[in-house]
DNA sequence: AATTATTTTTAGACAAAACTAAAAATTATA
DNA sequence: TATAATTTTTAGTTTTGTCTAAAAATAATT
C-alpha cells in the first residue's frame, strides 16, 4: 500500500466515523487539500483493491478490510505521538506533523514492540483512543465543555481541534488533559463561558468550549 | 528531497568512502539494484541541485553539500538502529530494513532528541560510527580478523557484511560486539582460521574472518 | 417541469522515477 | 592502430499520483 492510498483510507475513516454515513468526493478533496478529480481516481483504485465501497456519484465508505487498514494507520499515528511526547519530550502541539510521517512505516513487529515499550497506552496525547493490535477501540465517555450546564464539573479528557494554535492557547491558559474545570456561567449574547481552572476564573469563547472534551465528575 | 534522491546520495556516499575515488554509474546501479539508465537520469538531477559533481562518462562524487546531506541520512539510519536494539529489544539482524524506512523521516528536532534519548551513541549495533549533528565522525581503530597474526588477541568491534544471514551465524557462534577473540592459527590450504572465543576453540572460514572487524589488544 | 447550480466523473496532460532498446563514448585487445 | 567489448548516455515508454478543463449526473430553484 502506498503512502497516498494510506492517507486516503485514513481520511475516509475519520470522515465516516465523524458523520457516521457515506462520505462525498468533495469532502475528501477538501480534507486532503486536493482536487475532486484526483479523489475519484483514487476511489476507483481503492475499490479495485476491495478497500472501499464505491459506486459512481453515490459517495464512499470503507469495507471491513479497509476499515481495519485505516485503524492500523491511526494506531501507528497515535502510538508514535505518545512516544514523541512521553519519551522524547515533545509538547503536544509539535507531534502531529512528525506522526504523519511515522504512521507510514511498515513493520507490524515494530509497532507492537513500540506499543509494549510505551506500556500499551489507550489514548494519545490529545485524548484520542488508540486501537489495539486487533483494531479494537475503547470509547471513553466524554462531551464538549460547551454542552455542560451551570455549576457542573468536568475533567478535561481531550481536544476536538488538534491544531498547534489551539493547543498552544490551552498551554497558555494552563489547561491540559486532566485539568478540572468548573462551569460557572454562560453569557447568552455570545455564548461565551465563565469557567474556573486551577483556582483561577477565566472567560473563554464558545469556539474554545466546543473544542474541549470533558468527562463529567 | 525525495526518498529516491536520498537513497542515491547515501549509496554514493558509501561507495566513495569505501573506495575513496569517483564512483561509476554501473557501481551505483548494481548497489541499488536498478538500471544504469535510471542512475544517469538521477545523477543529472542531483547535479542540477548541486549535490554531486558529475560530468558525462567521468563518474560522480559528492559535493560538500551532498556529503553532509548523505551523512545526515546515515546518522538517522544508525540512530534508529540503536533505538530499535537498545529500547525496543530487536536483535541486530532485524533492524536494517526498518531503519531503511525510518532514515527518511524529516525532522531535525526529532533526530536530535532521539540522539539525546539514546545518550548520544557514537556507534550503531553493527559497530559503524554515527555522525554527530554537525556530520563529524569519530573513526575507530579497527582491522579485519583475517589480517591478524598468530596468537594475537582482538576485540570484536564491528561487521563488514551486515546481512541477516551473517549476523545470525555470529549469534549462533556466540560472537558479538565486545567478544574477545584469540587468533590461534591459519590453514594455508583454504585460509580458514582457528580461533578461540568465550573459552571455546572454533574453526571459521576466511570469508567469515574477512567480514569481522576487531581491535587489537 | 424546466432551468440553473452544484457535484462528480471523464479526458487529456504532466512530473517523478523507473524501464527497454539503441546510440555514443570509452576502454580493452588483437 | 584498428577492432571488439564494455560502459554510459539518450530516446522513447510505463506507472503513480496529481492537475485543468470539459462533460455528465445529481440537486436545488424558479
Ligand atoms: Mn495527530
Ligand atoms: Mn493525536
Ligand atoms: Mn543498516
Ligand atoms: Mn548498521
């Protein structure tokens, strides 16, 4: 399997698990920053290989085989991210681009040894679940901070947006995975939130709050 | 720089440091298991980029820039090999193929952090020197076991052939980096050697002896 | 229902990196 | 030195993955 094929599979996987339906040619093109015609070409190839279900003009989904392949790429990506943060001391906003390269290294033995070396983590540095060697994923209970009601408490367990800008913003506000967040109030005009983290009160926009996953406590 | 360009640079580097002269199109083709015409195409491209000195029919050598680039690829290859053996528990005959992939990962910060994580090793699992971040190499004193004289002692410090078959043979004979080897005698008929390792006497062919580097003690 | 807008596919082209076959240059040999 | 053998380069294809422009299909609006 080529890097390009792997990247398409991964994108289709992310798009289908996000929306839980068939995904359109344009959606793939936009996510991959390429042209729709290129996507069509690749979908035909992936369909020939039995990795996707594709009928002209009807959108696309992964076959069982394609889904497993995609999960293995995601597994590699997230395990390498854990390695970079836990062992090499990278910060969580630096690891994604490097993991985009490392996820294409082909060796099942390597990734399983890496898994063991890292003590078989179930989540990556952004709170995303890591598929095990059979492709199984343990879903964790979580909801967006923006969906909490007043005076509820949540533990930060993940981020929806994993861009460097957002992660650096969180660093600045001293919000990290594991941070306890108290939802104080919501401003009805702009939906901004008043919260309390690390003993400090803070106002955050709705955009921030709807990119932070928390677990109710 | 593409993977292919990097592989050509690395091959030219190995061939020029082995023979210390201009290297031929055919030599590159043979080492890379490709055709001479493909090599010619690539040499033109590398020359355009200022990475090699190339004149038609005259052979090729690396420019300073090309040499540094090649050294950085070798550095990555060998550091990853150390990681695979020291941290993940691979044996020395399993790591080369995986390192062939990992050497193309692009991130200077990654490789320098890996270097520190491994405590800045100066040699890889096969006894080959690891260039530092400026490309400097500390050459170690070594000679082939086949060049020793009777009753001399040597410490095994490296292998010339790094094929899996040879390395597994050494494992079987319990010869590893650091093993103390006593040269007992040489059979003039076939140049085979009688040696003593780990208290045991052993007969090895000349082919074996001329692929084992030792340091005189 | 007909027209318009959007999405998707097809057709044709291009760059990278490989190949085969043939030509040109170099090297070896008689 | 002339001829033969070898090496290297050139010319022309192929495959992969991309692109643009045009055609076809689908979806949205009058
Ligand atoms: Mn990532
Ligand atoms: Mn992640
Ligand atoms: Mn190696
Ligand atoms: Mn090595």
